[in-house]
């Protein structure tokens, strides 16, 4: 919990890696993901670093593997095998050479080219056969031998081009051509696009050599496939017999070629995933080695890393394991070094807390050792969402949907989709689950389920005593559209509802007035408590003098004004019951009179109220100058009031941290120049922002009331306009009519109330945490700890298209 609250303690360390064992040591660190490497060669160009040639070789192997993957995907069976194998090997295996991949590339390329050449020959013979068969009917009389080959062009063209082709022939040749064509029944393969297209057989007769040259150019322009036309029917039959034999032979050879190609691809698919993993790891390791620097003897690599202090023993063991694997006689070792640089922030999370941590990190990564809001956001975020979304039925649907995702969270089809919207929902499944559970709770408090109340324990109000005592008569019922239950009549009000709001309010005409008053006060209470908790959390980030000069004035200003407002709300609830609620004074009037220093004109809530309110206002007013001037004047006194020290005094906390790291840093503070004007300006901005923010932020929490009201009204409108229409039909057709009505009600409920309203409540809860809560203590100006880890590589595989 301490690590999740403040982040891990980090240190800067130097790694001394022997040249022979550096590769294996970095590999071990990549498997564990312990350290973040710093670049020790920032001024060296990427193409001038030592291991740039090894990285180029890895990129060449990636290219070969990418082509192999595309070849495997060309066949469905091979692709399925590849997908199954891809989930097995995820660890480092035997090292293979670039020459092995190049030999495989040459073999695969040669077989593929042979296959493409055979397919092209088969297509040409098939087209020639169709041309001879279909064009038989184009010429009705025999033509002299020797003339036929001069006056005819025959071939195939795509069907989409035939009309334009015919118009071009007519316009260019001035009508000195005769075009005959007929469509081929079956689809033929387009060698350029690899798609099946419809083709047309044509026969062109022309007069004159010049016309023939024009026809030839037009055919080339439209990518026509031209074939020689036989001089006689006997020659045609002989050619067709020869084509039939050659086509059968090509089918046999092509089938054997495809079998051999499939064997090559199947053999490659068994190892392609392990090859991809190895190449990616090799490239990552050489990239890290390029960040290291060499010592003067060029026998040792020096690396600087950020590492959690708790993982230093594990780091030492991994370096020892890497040295043993490489067979080095001298082990690599690690040495912690002092630094004045701000370390990166490491917050360890699990699958449950990672979603909430991402919400905080979206605002800003916490400064090093700054208190982390995520542990509290786990509860407060879904709770504030549920205050705005509170509905028992809608919350149950949301919780069931999230529970389904949690139950199947290890399903690869759900995890590895490329749909970004679905991935967003799936990654936030635990957030949605918590929001659904809390919405069920607030739905019980509001006693709201699809805009209807549940009478579980029985209402605390009864109508019968109003008739028994004679308060209501038949004449009263006939003369009034609305009647008021009098709680002072014995038996009308027996006590509050055990859980949540009494269901009788669902029938009351002043229901909306009551709920607005209740939810508005509840929003203020929740907001003040939430902001006060944020101010209290700031004590984790303050130095000792800030506790008195910053934290205490901030807390007093907030509690003396708005904390007192919360006190008055609770006091009014406790002091006035249903019997004497008509005599209860207005809290708004009392709160306004508190600032005007007036109180004699209205009925007080309690004895001594005016004096207490004046005292609280005075404390709040005096807290402002303390907050504005206290810190700058104290720092000025530290700088100039202790001239005999000659330096800016270091706080006990800072000295404790530096002793803990095993070194002292005192000299660097001697050069720190304190500027009173800058410090005063910074503190003035903070004071104005905080004092105005307390007012605006408290008002901002009223969005809890507004969103809750909007959700309840939309739910009621949807029930009234849709579901009630289907329930009103009491005939036999009403059952059949209720089916589409319920379907429409379900679709509108999910799309509007769950998705749209849920997204709206989510965004408002996000705003309340980022602005109203976190600005009280959280700066979020840190840098996230990004360790070198092989587990982060699969995402880059997918981006590169290799997996």
C-alpha cells in the first residue's frame, strides 16, 4: 500500500558490464523489466553508434519475416497454424543467423516466382481456348489462307472496357473495322490485380495496313490479350487439342508446385513466431547497448539506470546470471551513485488498480514521491459517478456487463481485437464494474429502479388515519385535486423508511421539489468532504513549515465557511422532524447573513449562532493573509535572517533523504538565490486560486445534483412515453404489442441512459477528480518510469504488422 500511495523509492545506479557478457546481461534485465536506461551518448548521431550495423541486420530480418508472414496468410490453413503457434513460444530460444533467413527467402522467392509463372501460362492457354471456342461463330464463310492473318485481330478484353474500346475503334478507324464480341461465361483471373473478372472475346476485321497499325495500338492501350487466329477449321481443331493437352500438364505441374510451396510455408510457420520474438529482442538489446558508453580500455560497458531501491538485490542477481550464461570470468556489477536529478515515478499496479491509475496519469504523472490519488480514486470515482447515475436497474445492467468482461478477461478474442472502442471498454472493465456496483447502492438510496420505487419495507406514511380523524371527507376529495398528508395526525407518519427514500414520494406531486432539495444538499456535503480530504492529503507533500503556513490556513478557510454550511445542513435535519418541518428556517438566508454579519432578523437555528458565525468568518478572513504572506516571509527570514550560516537552510526531511542515500549534498544549495518577489507572486497566485476555487469548486459539485436529476427525468420520460404505452393495452393483442415495445424500451435504455448518460456522468466525475479534488494536493509534473522490458514488445509487433 505504501508503494501505491507514494510510489517506489528510486535511485540512480551505474552498471559495469563486461564486453563479452553485456548482451546476456541486458537480455536478463529485459526479461525482468527492472531498470530504465539513460542515454550516455546524447551527442552521438544514431548512425554513428557502435551497434548500428547489428540493428540494420535485425531490420533486414524483420523485413524477411514480414514477407514470410504475408506468404503464410495467403493460405488459410497455414495462417491458422501460424496463429496457434504464435501463443506458445514467448521466451528466448536458440539464436539463428541472418544467412538462414536469407536462404529461406531465396527458396521461397524462387518457388513463388515459378508458381506465378505457371499460373500466368495457364491463364494464357485458358484464354486462348475460350477465344478459339467462342470466335468460331464470328466468321460465317471460309477465308483464303494467307489473307486471314492480315485482316483479323482476335483476343480478350475486360468486360468493363468493351464499350469504350468499341467507341475508340469507330472514331479512330473511321468505320474501316468490324468488331464482333461475345462474353466468356466463367470468371478469369486478372494477373495484375489478383481478382476474378469477367472478360469478352473479340474479333476485329479491318482493311489496310495503316488501319491495322491503329487497331494494334488501341488494343495495347486497353491492355487486350491478343492471340493468333487459325487459318482454317482443321488448324483450329489441332490447336485446341494441343491446348487441352498443355493445360492438363500445367495443372499437374502447378499442383505439385503448390504442394511444395505449402510444405515450405508450413515448415516456416512452425518457427516464424519464435524468429520474430528473437529478432525483436535482439534489436531491443542492441538499441540499449547503444545507450551505453565504453571505458578507456574498451573492455567494459558503462550504463546508467534508474532502479527501485527495493529491486537492487534482484538487479545484482540478474547481472550475475547474465555473466554466468556468457561464460565470462569477471562478473558484471552495479554501483549506486548520487544525483541531483529528479527520479522518474514508479507506481506498481495490478489489473484492478491499473485502470484507476490510468485516470490519474491522464491528468499528469505524479511528481517523485508525491502522494498518489489513485488509491482513493478507486472508491471516490465510482461513488461520484453513481451519485449522478444512481439507478438500481441501470446499475445492475452495467455491473452484469462488466462482470461478463471480467469473467472472460483471459479470452484472447476479447483481448486482442483491433477495435479501439471495444479495447477502451475492456481495459476499463473493473472501473465499469465498480461504477455499476456503486450505482446499485445509490439506486437503493434514491429508491429508483427504471424510474419506479420499490416498496420493500413498507412505507412510513399512511393515508387511512386522515379519513379516520375526519381530516379528509368525500367533499374534500371531490373539491381538491391535491391533498397534503399531515404528519401531526396520529398514525399518518410512523417513522423514516429503513433504507433510502420512502416509496410514497413516487406518488407525490411535490416529489421533484423534495428530491431537488435533498440532492442539492447532498451534493454540497459530498463536495466539501471531498475537497477537505484533498487538502488533508496535501500534508504528505508539504515540508514542515508548510503545514503551518499553507495547510492550516487552507483547511481553516474551507471548513470555517463551507464546513460550517455542511454543519447547518446536518443540524437542520436532526433538529427538525416531519412534524415541525414547516417552522424550519432557511439555511441559505442564514449563510448569507453570516457574511453580512446579520442575524437578528431571522429565527436562529440554535443559541449563540450569531457569535459563532462571526468568529468563523473572522478566522476565515485572517487565514487569507497568513496563506498569502506566511511562506514568502518565512523563506525570506531563512535566507537573510541567518546570515552567519551563509546558506539556505536545508530542512530535516531533505537531510534525512540524502543521508538515506548514503551521501550529503550541501554545497549546491549555497548557490540558490532566493527572490522574494518571485516567491510572493507565486504564493499570491496560489492564494487567489485557492480562495476563489473553494467557492467555484463547491458550486461545481452541484453537477452531482443536476446530472442525477437529468438521469431520473430521462428515465421517467422513457418509461412514460414507451413502456407505459405497451402496458396500457389490456386485450389479447397487448401481449404481442408489448414485445416490440419492450425491445424499443431496451434499445433506448441501453443507448441513451446507459451509454450516453453513463459517458456524461463519467466525464463529470473525471472533472471533479482532476480539478476540484486533485488541485488541492496533486501537481502531476513527474515523469513516468519506463523500464526496459521485453513484455512491452508485443504491442510493437502488432504495430509493425509482424504479429
